[in-house]
C-alpha cells in the first residue's frame, strides 16, 4: 500500500470565509481545489458569482500546473451571516476590505460563534494582529495569514501572531497552508506590513520618484525589473547569492548605500497632475503590450511556467510545488481495476492547451508522458512508494512503442487502461489503451518493457517483498484477459 500522507490529516474539512473579493476569492479557489469545503459570507450581491469565476481561473491554471490527481473539489456554500459561516469550522479566513473597524467587528463576531478551538486567520495586508485581537473573545486563536494575488498560485503566506496568539496556532496554521501547496513564512515580530509588502512598498516608492523626476517611464521601470533582477530573484531570492566570487561580505561592503541612488525616505506629492501622469503612462503601457487572452490568464500562464521551471531545479517555490504534488499523489485514491478484474483504470485527465503542437493537436511526446503517468499509477497500485524505492529499487523503461490512432486536442478528457502482459522477477511488460472519456474507441496505444533496478547497485535486480507478490498476482489476473490486438506490433507500412 502507498505510504500514508500527513497532508490529508492536516487539511481542514471546512473553512469559513469572510469576504469573497480578490484575495478572498483566491483563498476560496485554493481551498476548494484542495478538496476543502468553503462557507462564504459576503453581503455583496455578486460575491458568489465572482468567487465561482475565480475558482474557474484557478482550475484552468492547475490543469496547466500539474498532472498530479487533484482531490474531489470542495463545495462552495453562500451563507447569510458570520455565525453561519464559522459555526463548527476548523479554520476561519477573514478577507474583508482593509478597514480596521470592519475587520475588528468581523473577527469579534467570528470568535464568538466559532468557539475557542477554531483557528482564525486574517488576510490583512498591514494591520498588526494585536490590533485585530482587541475585541475578540478568544484572541489566542487569531493570527495574520497574509497571502498574495493570485492566492491560488503564489505560494507565500506570511504568518504573524499578536501579543496574545497561542504559539500552537502558528504551528497549526503553517501545517495547514503547507499541505495546500503554500510556503508559510513566520514573521518573528509584529510589524506593520510584515515583510514582503514592506519590500514591495520600497520599490513602489522609488518607482514613483523615477516617474516624478522624469528619469523613467512606467514601461522602462517594468522592463528594468522584468529583464533583470525580477528573473534572478524568482530563481534564487535577493540575498542567497553574492554578486561576485568573494562572498556575501564583500557584496554588502560594496553596497553600503553611500551613493545617492535612492529616495526611499520620502515619496512625491500625489497631486492630480502627478496622478494623471502615472495613469497616462499605465494606460500607454497596456496599449503598447496587448495580449490575446485576458491579462489575468496571461499572468497565470507565466507564473505556471516559472513555477514549473523552478520545480525542475528543486529551487524555492518549485520545491514547494513538488512537495504539494507529492501530497496530492499520496492521498489520492488507489486506481481501480475496470469491472473488478480488468485493466487498471487511471483517473480522468484533462489535457492542457500548452500540449498543442503546430498542427493544433496534442504533440507526440505527451502520449509517452501519459503512458508513463499510467505506469506510475500501476506501480503505486502494487506498492511502490518512497520507502520501497529508497530501500529496494524502482523500474526503468527499456523499450517503448506508441501507436497514434486518432487526434487529441486541448481540453479533451482522457482515460488510460493499463494491462500487464507479462511479469517476472526483473521484467514488466505493460500495454496502455488511451481513450476519450465516454468513448471506448482507442485514440492511442502504448507498449513498454520495464526493468527492475536495484536501489544500491543501480543494476537490474529482482523485485522484492509484498510488491513482488502483488505484481505477480496482478499479472496472473490479467493473463486471463484477451491479448490486445496491437500488442507486439512493429513499425511497418500498412
């Protein structure tokens, strides 16, 4: 059996969401797509529709981001009061507009209705948690969980406790958000704006001065960030790598800020003339760089590409993404045998648009990726987990044959049936049939020979233990099935 995941135990069953705007809607999307039910309280007449659109955007992004099986989506329920939203929930996430009195009122009501055991988090961008605790019955349950737009993609969540926050609440919150694919960063002391927003404000102030003094336009500032340290910091952060071979000390000594390069201690007068100037440049920037799809979708697509690139390097946010994907796979239900004794059936997969080639259909290499994914599911079914792979070994592909029968397109929902054609102590012979959901006609088939490789010698070696028993048992069961017509086919003109 696969290793038991701690992630499923950590995730809340239901969340009370107070506010469904840009941040609240993003939170709703991240919760729902991680299988968590959401009760939404937001008096705005279009709140539910807005959140549903946000969930749809997140769903689109996740289909591009990962092939890991997402859990069944959580339910979204709109309620008419704070008490209905928070009664009996494991977690409350407040995302109301940035007005202190409003947040204090909502959090006080949530504290009364949710009881002493519920974790209560505020999405405030800058208020100290001690201010937010002022009117609460159970202030020890409150902390700030400050995220960034789009919440469903950007992994950082800053956690900041107040003077009366219980330490275990910070630990509990960190575990929950980590299980949802986020990177919790605990702010060690209360400070207005926390960490990331203070850095962002510093850059914004200097940008405004550059525009005010006619030293740069907004487009030039965007280009300066986009093509230089924006890329570098996405990959490695601000201070992990010194500029030069002599280490960080020399780098810091070099950048002693003796030169008058910055005006961060002040900001320009935000009079109407200057605001008009900034607005005109912002409009010109949008007009000069049109995109073919909605700008939010373009933003998400670019973020997905960056996250996937960082994942391939095991770096920063990419490592967070990989950990979340592992949690998704660990807690996914085991694949099932079709009709109880037939080929192993993989969960339905929707094909993303970035799999298209120049002919407008799914490119060839993705068929191999689909077969590999189905093969991994079979190995998981017979007991291949992290412990087995580290102690005993894993299967390497020795030979593959693909047959393309029909075209697949972006948005198609596919299923894969995997049949064991043969197995012994070292070799595994698999056959895959790829179909569209609801259509039994094959669109492609795949056939592979896998070799079991010992974890320590890196040479072929026998499969071991319970996994061997389950694999041979499955092979005996599948030996009773008809042999696929295309099994063993070679390349030839027809």
